[in-house]
């Protein structure tokens, strides 16, 4: 919430804290998918994918749709949407992606 009492932008997304970035773009690009292809497969709006990749927060149902569209299980959500990405966790995730 800002000093004016606003909690997010007009799309219902809110800016994440600096440590809460996700890896949607990385996983999408590894699958050689465009944002439009991911949006269609996940059955969400293109602007939703764009906002999520920019680091905006989204609903759990949106995360589930994106994960499934990327060929992942909901149980893999910490790989794409880390809740507390410490440097050690980030390094382990990079190794698991083959980087």
C-alpha cells in the first residue's frame, strides 16, 4: 500500500518485494515458447503473462495454469515461483536447469 492507499495497479497485480522474482520467462524461453503461446496454453490473457514475467504477483490459480502450461506439476511451483529465493537456493535451481 502506498501513501495514497493504493494496493496495486489497474490490472489487480501488485509489485513484489525485491526478493520475490519468478522464473516464468526463463522456463518459457527454455521451452522455446512465446508469451502468446504460453498465454494460450495456460488460458490466461497475454497481459497476465507479461505482468507475471515483470515480477508482479498473481493468484495461485494463475500460477497453477502457468506451471501446467510449462509442462510442470503444481508441486514444482517453488522452481518457478520461489517463496524465498536465497542465493544458495538460486544456485541450486540454476544447476537443476543445466546452467
